[in-house]
C-alpha cells in the first residue's frame, strides 16, 4: 500500500470546548451549550439518555462525572477541527482494514 498522510492546518483553534467556553454567555445572553442543545435537540436527548444508562443519576452530575463526554459531544457539533480529527481517525482505521484486505489471503480473511 502506498504511503498516506494528511495535513490539517489550523491556527489557534481549540479541538475541544472547555467548560468555560460552553457556559460563557455571548452578548445575546446565549451560551454555546444552550445553542447546541437547541439546534441538535434530538441528539441532546439521546446523549442525556445514554449518559443515564452509563450511570449518571441527576442531570447536574454531567458537570462532574461526564464532563469529558459533554465536551466531546459539544465539540463534535460545534468545532470544525474536532470533526476533522475524528473523521481522520476513522479514515485511519478504514485504511488499515483496506491494507489488510489487499494483502490477506482468503483463509486470513475467513479467520
């Protein structure tokens, strides 16, 4: 397989939102988290349901026990660079599978 590389240029952009960025209100009085919850209402409900299945009891526990998951959820919907990095990591796994399939025999694939 030929070599493959990706260059993702960016300047002074956060990959994940911080807690402060999510909660800080803009001049209209709206925080980034509130905006994303409004735009992606169904996905937010699914996210909260998934967090409850993973052990979150009350909604305010998301700021203590599930903070990393919350930051990832918001960043994947609001940060271009975060989506790019996640997509390239998926692409990496797909390329590894393609390389295996190109070089594997039929017996290797069945195993």
